[in-house]
């Protein structure tokens, strides 16, 4: 999985592409843990993400919890298997998806 990050002020946009496995989820989680204290809004663009592992779901849930206390998190362009995973796990009811 590739992670492309753009930060402007206290707003961070992350575009995820490829397949998210357990190792990728851990890498994403670490990057978010380092970044979240410095930002107020987080936007995740999942248009290029092909699959989302259970570990990835856990990372997104943790990020949502942290961002609820900071400002907000939005997930954009989740489609196909990724959107199905978000719906099946109930995460689609918790996070803001556009």
C-alpha cells in the first residue's frame, strides 16, 4: 500500500492506494499516531485502495476516535470491496463517509 500525505496548516489529506494488509495497517497507524497531535482535520481518500484488512478497520476506528477529540475525520471515495468492508463491519455507521 502507498500513502501520499499532504498537510496544510492543521489539515491533513491522505490518499491510500493498493492493498492494505496487516503490515500496511501498522505502518498507517504509526503515521497517524505521529500526525494526529499536530492536526485538527483528517481526510482519507480511499479511491485507490483495493482492499481493507481487519487490522486496517481497527486503525481507521482508532483514528476516528482520536479525531473526534481534535476536530474531525472524513473518508472519501470508498468503493467496491473497501466500502463493503466498512459497511459489513459497522464502521460506515461511525465514520463520516463522502
